[in-house]
């Protein structure tokens, strides 16, 4: 495993200015990764890389580094999410060095969801660092130093680091400040939270992200039903599914099929505004390829699409 060849197609696609497609797959809750691998395999040739979550919503799942390593063994390129909630700086650095050693190259640096949102509400949070300081730490490690500026005597890491962004944040000045800090800390790409307000995304792209030179991937979420959308509004902080989308799902003869159409429409809107999309289809990752087909996005193996923003939007 130490000789595992790193997978770098995502970094290459970023640098080539291609339209970027990523998707999210959750690690298993248990010791059997079969279902995770099965879902990830449905995405081969359709996405540049697959995000493996790290305790998303503070719900217990397999370690993201190990789950990502399993995908590397399958020839599937992961973006390994690393959150600060559960590890101090020693643990974070140890996991990052381990990730590099087993061929993981893409890291998404996150602060992490609060423990109270999850299924172990009595657990103790760490938060020794937060996402900006974690980005700075990865940059140091890529230059051959630990967080105390001591040399990494057995070699620097080579990690392509990204960050999360929420263009629908209610605080515009806070969004600007946080985005700028992550840029300065070394973020090479940004994946957004679930997007439903595309006018807000356009404003973000024009007024904040413009000139950054870093790709933004808009978060596109498959809503399976009106009930599913209502659950997300109720349980996921900072997300607001508009009532007209909920009504459309409620009135559909086949809500899942309608949800796929909505997601495809959103992919088409997003690709006019930013360099890519990040697809989320919880427990139905096998439908992502069909959504991309509906949106007119061909398989990557057949054709790599250049990013072509709308001029004068």
C-alpha cells in the first residue's frame, strides 16, 4: 500500500480549466465498506473525484482517511474531508501524513459540525484548530514543516487542499472575510454548501469570487421528496429549500424523478456561473450519472468540457 500510485486527475483538471464534477459519498457506519465502494463505482468516468465525508453532521461514520484509502485501492480518486472537531493538531498532522503515504492527494479542510447536531451529543469537541488554520497547517506540511516550524525529517507532503464556502450565508461581509482568509491560507479550490438561490450564487461569483483564480464548485443536492426537503430545512443549519421546490415535489406523480429533474436544471444553471458542481445524493449516489445525463454533461472518458462562463452575465 505504501507504493500506491497517487491519483491526481482532479488537480490536473483544475489546472487545465475544465468543467469540474465531484460527488459526495458517505463512509459506512460499521466495518464493511461494500456499499460505499458500490456507490463510488457508479461514478467512475462521471466525476473527477469523490468526496469522503468526515463525521458530517457529527454523525458517527468510518474514518475518512481509511475510507478514502479504500477508494484509492479501487482506482477511484477521493477528496478526503478532514474536520477539526474531533482531533487536536497532533492528530490532524498524523492523519495528513498518513493520507499522503497511502496515495491520497486531495484534502477538503473543514472546521466540522457541532457535536450537538449529531448522534453522540455527550461527546467532547476538540476544535484545537478551525478550517483556516488547518489550511495553513497543510501548506506548512507541503513545504516540509510541522505546525511548530520543525522539519518533517521523512519528507514533505503533497496535498491539494480545498475549502468549503456558503454563498447563501446571511452575512455578506462575513462571507467575504472568510473567503479571503481561506484564499490567503492556501485554498486551491472551493466546494459550496447546497445551493438553491442561484441569484445569490451569481452575486457571490461576481462580487467575491471574481479574480480569485480558484474554481468554485456549486453544491447540487438530490431532493427525493417534499418530506425530504422539509427534513433538510428543519435539520441542516443554514439551508433553506424554497417553498416552490417543495410544492413541485409534493405535486409530482414520481417525486424522486422530479427531484432528479430539479437537480439537473440546477446543474445547468450552476455551470453557467462557476467552474463546476459538487453532487450530493445521500444513499442514491447511483442516480448521479443519470442526473448528469439529464443536464447534458457527458462522461469524462468521452469528453472533457472546458469551463465557459457566460459573458456579460
